[in-house]
C-alpha cells in the first residue's frame, strides 16, 4: 500500500530542514516572486537548487509555488522562471491560472504540474479536465466535504484517470472562497491573489451609524458573536483515517509564515498520526489516547480555535469565536549542538528565542526520541559563564541535561510557569 504523502510548508531553509527532520515527505516553497506568500522569507534559485539536492538525498520532494493570478505582462517572466525551476530539478510547480498552466505544458512538457487550490477545484469534471491536460495532481477546494472528495476519487478511478488528489489537513483558513479575496486590495492596495495579502480579515473594526458620524461602536465578540471575517484553524489529526480513505494522496499543512517551532511540532504530530494509521487502519478512530496526545501537542503552538472545516459536513464549524491566537507554550530555541561531556550529561547549545530562568522546566521536542522534560539547574552564556536567566534575543545559550537531544530538536516552555 502506497502511503499518503505528508506535505509541509517551508518558508526558508531552516524551516525546510526542520520539516524534513521531523518527518515531512515533501515540502512546498515559494521564490522571491510569483507566489502567494510574498512576506515569507522565501528562497532564491540557488537556495532552491540546494533544497532539491537535499531532498533528493533524503528521497523527498520539493514543490514550488508559481500560483499568483497573472496578468499578460507577467506571463513571459513567469515562463522564464518556470524554465529555471525545471533546470534546477524541482519535482513540481504549483499553478492556479489555466492560461499559465497551458503555457507551461506546451513550453516545458517535462515539468510536473500541480494545480493550486486557488483554481477552485470543486468537482470531478474539473479534476478530469486538469488531469487530461497534463496535471499530475490537483489540490482540492477547502469547501468540499470528505464525502464529496470520495466521489471525485471514485469518478477518476471509474474512468481510469491517474491524478493525485491533495487536500489541506492543518492550518489557517481564509474566509474567502478558496482564498480568492479582494478585501486587501480595496483596503490596503495589496493584492491577496498576487502574494501580498494584508490580512484585513484579522483587523479590529468599529461600526458607524450614518446619522451619528464620529461615534464609533466597536464590533465586540462574545460567546454568541459578532464574528464578521475570522475563521478557525483547521485540524484533522483525529480524522486522518477518513482523509486517507477518501482517496487523498497528499495531506498538506499550511504555514510558510510560521516559525520552525510550529513546523517541527505540527509535522511531528501528523507524522505520528499517519504512521499509526498504517499500523492499524481499522483501529485508528478508536485510538483516543493518541488523539488526545496529538491534540495537546498541536495546541502547544500558536493557533486559533481548531475545527474540522467543511470536511465532516458541519457547515457552521468554521465560524470563529475569538480574535486572538492561543499560545500555550513559548518557543525557546532550536538545538544546534548537543555534546556529551560526561557519562550521563550533555551540553546543549542554541540561540535564544524566548526567555527563561534557572529552575524552569523546559520541554525538548525531538524528531525521533519523543519529548523530554527537564528542570534546568545549569545554564551558561556563550563564554560559559554561569547565568540564572536567559533573556537577550538570539544570545548563545548553553544548558546541561542528562539526555541526548539531536540537533534540530526544538525547546519550549509551558506558559503556566510564567508570572
């Protein structure tokens, strides 16, 4: 049985390495242009070449977004960019525009094409069209239920059409239809469909009654509303079995703008979920302890309230009831070195991302050895001077712990310790 692919975001080289280290099968990324995350760090062509070489060495894959909605003036530059991507060996490009899709298919026939969710892929006829015209994969619209996805897959199988289906499994969701939004264009003159969304759906708004100019009434959120734009975050970790069994070939995590801490924790959770499913497909739905453990892990990263989106047919489940992110933990740093200094003691070195004190209990999330908890009794600065507090951003910090934690592991602190 071919395993479903776990597809992770890579906003920069550090996040790419983190995603692969924690179990992603493939990563998607953007360059400095023509993608929908212009504010991410993104990759130069040279970095993409390095990423492809790394992926090939690990038997993993790299996909590059070229999924803005282009104007005529964009086409020649986009095509030249796609040629360069083909030359450096990317495994696929992600495209949303049918005109550019056709151009790439004709001019660069050897370049694999995946169709973006921005193309509003809602039915089997649409998927068949893309497949018959050369698409290897279609990212389905987030508005679909798993039942509808299953019907699309059945229609493809019935007609003998070989086309992979991709769907989002975790992350932020936009309130616009398959992400096609014009609010940012109107309010900030920044095009969401060309990679420069200002996220005005997250702004705070007030109401003004036309006969009372200057009197602003805040749009307050209570347990009953009002929630105009915001969406909950998607989380399908409890329903991996349903997603795989609907015929999805690739489970995609959103989050190129998120930190390497987010990438590590989320990729690790879904890697565990997928592997546990294949150990016992029929029993996955009954693994309540596992579901609880993974949900707790996913709750440790910054997120909005979780929901299952539209997948289970609960049309109201995406309505969002809070304006702020939930942050249960603080990111402390990513381990760069872990050296054995005695039979039962290791020294960890990292650049500080969040403050902590001597006596705090930290958690060390590793790619393969689970999660270690340790109360810190020995901590040092770059010159190995003993310190009681680490608070200066990006300072070199050293800890002594009685276990090995592989480089790339992430360190966090539970918020309950603060105060």
